[in-house]
C-alpha cells in the first residue's frame, strides 16, 4: 500500500530552480538517446504541436511513475478515470486524449500537464466534500488543456517560452540520469513547473478566468452541480486562514481571490444548481485514499472508532474506511468481516467485492479470496479492478494460464495503463507464454515512448521457440512499424499521437 511522502518545500525548490536555470543552455544538444523527445531547442520554433505537448506530458508522467509518485491502485485509478472521462466527453474538443492520475501526496494540489495528462494529489481528493467539488477541480484543469493555455503562452513568449517548457524536460532528464532520491525528483519536477510559472507558462488571470468559465460549463454538461467549483475554492480560502505556511498548493498555483470566487459562483448560479448525488464510489475511494496517505507509523486500528461502535450509527463509507484501516494495520480478518457484511448488503458495489477479496488474501484465505473474486468477475465482466484482483489471486493459486487469459480478454477491450501492461507481461511469463510476455513489455515501452526498448522486446519474442505463424507475423509487423518511428538524424518521427500506428495495443494470440 502506498505510504505518505514528504511534500517538497519552497527552500529546496528555489535551489533546484536555480540549478535548472544554469543547466538549460545545454538542453538543446542533450537529446534523449531514445529519440522520444520533441525538438524544442530550435530558435526558429516558437510553438508546440499537439504531438509535442503529448510527448512532454507523457515523459513527465513516466518519470513520476518510475519514482513511485503515482498511486497505482486499480480501484482509485478506475474511479478517477471514470469521472474524468465523463467530464472530458463534454469538453467539445476531440483533439486530446485525457489521462487522469493520482499523485501520492497529502498536499492539496492539482495540475494539468501538456498533452492532456491531469493529476490530482491524494490529499485534494480527501479534502473535497462532494463529488461535484472534485469534478470542479478536474473540469478546471481539463479547460486549461482544451484551451491550450500552455501552448498559447509559449507562442506569445517565443524563445523564452520554449526554454520554460524545456525546464520541465530538464527536470525529468536530470532526475532520470542522476538517480536522485524520490523526494528530490518530485521537487525538481515541481521546481521546473514553478520556474515556468514564474516566466511565460504561468496561467494568467485571464487564463484562470477562462478555465473557470469553460470548466463550469463542462461540469454542468456532465451532470455535476456547477457550484461545486466555487464551493471548493471557498473552503480552501477559509482553510488558509491568511497564514502563508497554511496556504494549500492549489491556491499557490491557481491564485483564488474573493472576487474570483464571487465571479465563479455568479456564473454557476446563472447556469443553475444541479441536484447531483454523489456516487457510492466517490465516498469509498475517498476513504480508501485517506488510509493510504497516512504515515506508515500510524495507529491504523485506532482510526474510525465511530464505525466500530455498535451504539453509534455509522455510514457504509466509514465502515469501509475502518476495514481498509484494519487491513493496513495488520488485522485482515476483522477487515474481511466488515467487507463481507458490506458486500452482502450491497452486492452491486464492486469495491466491496474487491475489498473482501483483498482482505481474505491478506488473511491467508486464498480459497475464499478466489471464490469471492471469481463470483465478482462473473457479475462484473471486464471491470478493471475486479479483473486485476482476480488475476492476482489466480497467480497465487498457480492458475497462471487462466490469469493470462482473463487479463488478455480485459485489455483487448479496455486499454491498459503502463503498470497494467507490465502486470499482464508478468502473468504471461508465469504461464510460460514467454513470447507474449515480451510483446506485452514492448507495448509497455511504447506507452512510455521508449521505442528502441520496445523493438528489442519484439526481437526477443521472435527468438522464442514454438512461435505460431500468426505470432511471428504479428511481432515482425509490429517491429517494422515501430522502426518507422525511430529517430532519423536529430529528429524523431512522431509516435505520441494516439491516432498514429504507433499507438500501444494488445492483441489476442
């Protein structure tokens, strides 16, 4: 389970920003050997294409993932992606493919990376009081992407703006090549974003106003209460209390004034309030994350005491939170008892099924976990968290072939995340399907823009004995396809655009 990590502070960030400023002049000649970076060092170029934006965002996300800063929890990931996709479908801008992710940080912050990558800190989700407040933050960040505020700022700024964008690239490259500690890597990335913010990439007041206006429209179109946006801004403003050290990071990167809150509230009221009921998943995921971001030395068993009392009424989400705390605190049997009761009373909620399966597995009840998750898989076929949890227990019961089969069925219908692609590669390897394992790892590397490594994996797949003619033809065709996108000279042909043949895919054997 993910544990809390220290948030970077202003002192170290200032030093990192200075180091980046000194390193920037050499960035243009320090092209990545894999050729997956856009060529943004040319003085003649003053703007970024959508493909360039996607490459930059993808690289930052990859570095954050490699540093362990992304919450790789299938229940959390599935929920956020579902809410984000619901909002993005009302953004009236089809050029971007959005990816939503949670950063393992208790601070309250959210940010939009170039290329449609939108991250929120775990602490922000737990700080929201309704799903509409969460939707307000996501819709605001979606609007920054669809309105291309970063690209427009770079175009207006010219060469200096390109260097600001390069600062972000420098941060991830420095972190990758020097092997700096996780906290410092995240701090360096944040420093680079802060450096850009202090120069030409910063969202101006007009950018913020536009993102508010467009975001509120997106919220309303998706069926959320548009007043959730000003409500959350007001809550954060009150929480800051006027003391600089208490100001949430979100207010530092997206300054909120009383005038701006009033404007967004007036705009939301003009659209009209919506009677938006929170989904069951919202409350459960919030409690799940609340436990995950606690320090590792917390007394988990002491949490949610109100949910342990038979004399006090307690909501199901609080009981779910207590079960997750008991599981984290080393009492999986008690957690399983709570989860079983919740599952039996609400069999339509997938998180109760997966929570019970997790608790049973942690308690050593492998047979019970398998039965629970097999039943859930039958009830909710191709549900991502259910299928992943089922595959996990199948690997424990040495049913590797079946684990490979159910994962392949899932990912041929639902695009996997990089970590999920790596998981099916692990399952295929355990099942003895080594050639397929190499092909899945190739797609994992494609998702990260590492084309040379992807081709190497396909070449390894082609050396495996007993390949079928279909497999051989598929691997050869994929390798040839990717080779067309390798660097030629100092430029790399684009593979980042999901509409190109370079898009990652898993196929049946």
